[in-house]
C-alpha cells in the first residue's frame, strides 16, 4: 500500500490462473498483487469491495434496512478517485 506500491506480499510464482486473488488494500485500487495475478489469468477482487461490503453489513446491522450497495460503491470509488486527483 502507499507508499510501498511496488511491493507484493508473496512470490508471484505461487499464483496460479485458477485462483481468486483478493487484496484488502484499496490505495492503490489496482495493487501490484492484483496486477500480477491478473496477468496470469486469476480472478481478482480489489480492497474496495471488502471496504464496501463491510460498510454495507454495518449499515444493515445498525438500521435493519437493506444497504444500498450500488450507491455505496459509487460513493467509495468517487471518493478514492477524488483523493487520487488531489493527492490526499
């Protein structure tokens, strides 16, 4: 994660194209781990997904209302995009 965006937590030789690889880091959204996994054909899941679904579950636990996951996803991705643009 920032500032170590070129680091990878395991040897890419351990990756296999039948794997699903998830990185819980969302800054940057497309980490080196996900990039390397994608190059060999793995299914990848970025850290924003975990962040969004954690928030959705918490929302539902607190409100007993179904979380608006699509709207939450748009908001998170927009905030990450804005942060990237402003360097924050």
